[in-house]
C-alpha cells in the first residue's frame, strides 16, 4: 500500500503567505491621479491640437491689442492736426472782441463813414477765416444755462425768463470743432423772491397786532 508522507502534501501555509505578500505589494503601490491618467491618455495628435489652440488664442489677443493701438495712434495724430491752431485761435478771440466793441461804440455815437465800414469789413473777414478753421460761436442768449459752455458771472431775478436761463451775454463764447475754445460769460435768471414789506406805519401796526 502506498503511503504519503507529510512532505509530499501541498503546504496550505505557504499558499496563504504568498497571497498575503501579493496583497501587501498591491496596497503599497501609489495610486495614479485621475487627471494625470486623463492627460497621459491623450494622443500626440490631440496634444498638438490643444497646443495649437492655445497659440491661436494668444495670437488673436495680440492682434486685437495691436489693432486698438493703431486706432488710438491714428486718432491722436488726427487730433493733433485738427487742434494744432487752438492756442493761436484762442489768442485771436480778443482781437475779435475789440473789433466788436469798436463797431458797437461807433454805432452808439452815431458814427458813419469809411472808418466804421472798414472796421466792420475787417471783423467780417476775420470771422470768415476762423470759421474755415472750425471756429463757431456758442449759442447763449435765451437758451438754458450749460456749465460746460457757459460761465455765469451773475444771477438776476426775472419776471419774464425761466430760472436757469441765460438773459444777457457779456462775452461771446466759441467752439473749435467739438471742443469749447472759450466759454461764454453770461448772466443767468433765477426765481424772484417774494417778500411783502409794510407800505406804511399803519400797515406795520396792523401786522404787529396793534390797533388804535
């Protein structure tokens, strides 16, 4: 009869130790982050496509910034040419004011003749010249007061004009294209204050409660 020795039988203890060793090995291995796996899973073509998209976005942003820079530079050059004579024209306004005063004084004094006509002709020619360069007069009398184009020098009570309305112009204002070259100096209407004053000593006594 055949006999089996203990050495010839498979060892259950050795199998258990081997399984525990494998389990410990699997637990000791670090887990890979999901995002790394996802990134590594991209093919070279996909990675190249993403890099191309990034570079295209950067190029579009740079192109837009450069286009805006060109527009700003062009606008600055245009404004420098458009308003190049601003200082000269502003200084010329005092000459126009003096000519207008001379014309008005001559008319008030009843002066006639070639001298007054010559001053009027000179005034007209200067206005035509500055108008060609973009100068135009500010509308003031009878209009609403605008602090952007008017400079108020006084306020007066008025029965006919609405409050905050220009009632008189002391000095004309002018535009240079769409900029204010000089504000107009004006007087502005305000609401009339209602004050009742006693007209006589008797009225004053009645208002104070004094009766004869």
